[in-house]
């Protein structure tokens, strides 16, 4: 039998978290292109470690319209991701998959959230169970992507919206948590 040493951790698991980046994992600096500006949101490192230990595969999907707007390049976004992973200092590769949607909102896009396409593709490719998957993010486009894909939609209050603002939006089906750590603490 082939050894599995090259498989990402939890590669056989059917549960997964789909994670937004800015405002969910790192502070949202708005069009961040400088790796030196990366700041991990408190509690995120331990939360990712705990989710991983519970068997959740981790995926990241991030809208980076700054690329489509010509403010920075895909390479800049990749360097920011790399800095984030360095600061987190968890297992490598940390993510089973990463999707960067580079388009501006007015440009055609297959993957820009709230599109469910990336989540749906990963569910199919990795044989995930949608009932054991969640999309976590700080904007309505994140929770809508999750709902569109048929997974749990988790709203966090570490970025664009406060708990009060989320409640005002009253998005049916979205669950509001203070931050990623508070949500992961509910998992077992
Ligand atoms: Mg965000």
C-alpha cells in the first residue's frame, strides 16, 4: 500500500471548514498587499489547530478585487497568504485548498463569493459531507456563498459587521458568532 505521508492532514476526513481570509483569519486592512501588514486575529491559531484536531480539513477562499482593480498583483496576494501561514506556524500545508477570486465586482467571475462554485467543487473532489462543512466569514457574501453551497453559514464579528449589524441583516440560515474561535469552540 502507498504510504500517505504526502497527503495533507485529515485528507480522508469528510468534514471541512471553508474560511474567508480578511476579517476572519487576519485583520481586514482593505486591499492589503504588503505582507508586513498581516496581523492574525486573536484566537485564530488555536481555533485552526483545534478544528484540525477534530478532523476538519481547512480551505480558504478569498475575494481579492484589488487584483482586478489593478491595485496589486496575484503574487502580492500569495505573499500575504504566505506571511499569514508563517505567523500561524501550524502544520504545512495548512490548507487543503486555496481559492483567490481576483475579479473586481463588475467583472465576470466563476468563483467570486457569493458564488458557491469553489465550495461545491471541493465537496465533490474531496468527497466531503456538506452537513459537516461550514463557510465562515465576516461579510454577507461569505455566508451567502455557504448557503448557496448547502453548507452551514457562519458569520463572525471580527471584520466588516458587528453582531448588531448581522442581526439587522437577518440573513436566514446564517449563524452569528463573535469570532472564529467562538464558533470552533462549539464543534465536537
Ligand atoms: Mg472578509
